[in-house]
């Protein structure tokens, strides 16, 4: 029998990369127990590229606070808490982190499936494996572990967050020193960038683990080439500071005892604001009224550049913009914020097409607070 759990999300604004005052206040007031935090997800200031020092500063600040409040060494935090931080908060996106906490409870069933979370840390992913089938299978194994940890069936999964290693000049040099090559020597977020290769191998690992694509369809020539193979629930990113993949699975389970539910719906393109309302309807469940956004707790999305420099048949110049990754995030952040009325949203992206979401589309998930039924 799967243990009954209560999962909560607490969104904490960060006014500077090291500002953890909102998190500390939650701990001080007893609203959240530090030892019940299992994942930290969020958007930081910075470049959003592989070696983003600002993202790493924010990461360190949060880890340090957790270590202090739990009473463990800084290096032990990684054994208890998964970190999925995305750098770059352009436009209206508010820098923030969201604490995901989980605890066992004996609360009565709420009458519908509620939010649960599962976590896993993959085996190491070497530089020469980033963006290749070994990366896909390594992430798939970790996703399967996280789904079991959540107590979910694949059909009940609405979001899989993955933060995996990105190629850096140092890691490429390390591989070459050992006599092996890497899938690319480009460390950017461009069409052949190492971050894109990492993100897409992770996304295909999600698709494989959840049965969204049969194993026989996956091989090296699919990665960053065949966009008809994708995951509808994967949101992946990469960082040069990572050596493993961190996996956070969110879905609705009958053993969930909290007040939250999650739903998802992919956008068909960057203009598809109606997908936000469809994701809300998915989260609220059958028969629930689907108006307003007062019940929204958190929203997460990707903002991927289309394969061709056009949207709905009209040409765009975004592909030629040297800051296209920032512009894409700003567009996605504004679209979601304008529908939900909140700016502390998780919007990653900037890749030139991706296996995250359908061709030219973008995955999207929304968490809402439900009344007892």
C-alpha cells in the first residue's frame, strides 16, 4: 500500500541572487519545516547559460540555509533535496524559488487525486555521453525511479523536471584528454549547442520512461533531428555544475492528501495562450468551474524557438537575435503571467526546437489549490 502523503509548494521571491529571507521567514513561522523540503525549483537572475555564475550563487545560498536549518553539512543537502534552478529572468519573470515539501500524514482522502512528488538522482553522466543514447537511458532509469518514489502510474504524471549536466569547455577538454569526443564542441544554446543536446537527451529519457515513445523509435539519429518524437510532460535544463541528472516528478495520486492538484497541456506554439486555460482545466479536474486564477499556486512552462523562423506562417527574426534565449523566455513568461496575473512563474527555454513538447510547441503545467470535496 502506498503511503499517504501531503505535498505543498511554497513560492519565495528572491530580490537578489543570495536573498533567502522569504525562505527563512517560512521556516521561522513554522509554515514549512526545513527537513520536509525535498526539492527546490525556480528561476534565478543570470545568463541562463551552462556556466551561469549567478544561478550557482543562488543555488549555494539556498543550500547553505537548508543545511543550517536541518543541521547537516552543506555537502549532505544534495542527498536529501533535488535542485532544478533555471537561470535568466527576463521581462516580467520574478526571480524566485519554490520549495516542494512532503510529509507522511493520516488525513482522510479528499475525494479526488491530489498532488504527489517523486525524486531521483541519476548515475553520473560523463561529458562524452551528454546528448547521446547513454544519456537518454540514464535519465530514463532515474525517471522510472522517481515515478516509483511518487507512487504513480505513468498516466498520472503531469510534469517531469530534469536538470542534467551541460557541456562546458572544461568538460570537453576532459573528454578529449581521455581520448574520447563529445557530441558537439559548441557550449552555447544555439542549434548545435551542448545545452540543447543535453536537454533533448533528457527529454527523450522522460519519454522512454513514461512510455510516450516505444524503445524501437529511439536511436542516436533521432536526437535533435526527428521532432515528431517527444515528451508532452518533460521540462529539462542543463548546467555546467551538474555531474548527475536531478529528476522531480509531479502528478496526482489517490494517496495524495494535500490541497494541491497539477494539470498540463502543451502549447502548439509560443502564441497559444489558450493552452494556459486548458492546463488549468486539467489541474482542476472534471466538473470544476474553469474561470479566474485565484486558485493558481504555480505555473511552469518552456519557451522553445520553432524549427523554422516563422510563427503561424509569418516570418520572425528571433532566430537571428543573439539574445534569442532571453527573448523566448520573456515571451513565455509574459504570456503565462498575463493569463494568470502572477510573475513568479518558471519559464525555461530558448532552444531551437526541442523534444520537449510537440514540434514548434511548448510543454506547460499548472498547480492549483482545491477545496475539500
